[in-house]
C-alpha cells in the first residue's frame, strides 16, 4: 500500500508541472491568425473606417478613422484584441 501511494504521489509531482506548462503555452501565438476580411469586419462593426491594414509577425497594424479622428491600432493577430492605440491627428 505504501508503494502504491508513493507511486501515485510521484506521478502527481511529474504531471502537475506538465499540465501547467500546457495551459501556459496556449497563448495567442499558437492559434490561427485572423484574415484581412475578418479584421475589417471586426473593426467596421465598431464603427471604424479602415485606411490601411498590415500583418506583422506578432501583431496587426491598422490605421483607422472614426468620428473624424485617425487612429493607429495594434491588434493581436489571433484574437483581434487591441494591444495599443495611438491617436494620429
């Protein structure tokens, strides 16, 4: 019985860090990137007019206009979440 418990504890000590690593490894870089059409649809639903759209390695850079104000947005390439925004006027 002691050997069985020791084996279960040893297995748990090995498995717990591996499970944590696999969950931590599910960042946005591991998913499928958004297409230009998907990005345009996402931003147009928010009321933006797209001026320019570029895909970089780790972000999507978009120049947009809304309510007469021009913005530069940096988006996550998988989720479309705004990472940074800068007013350009």
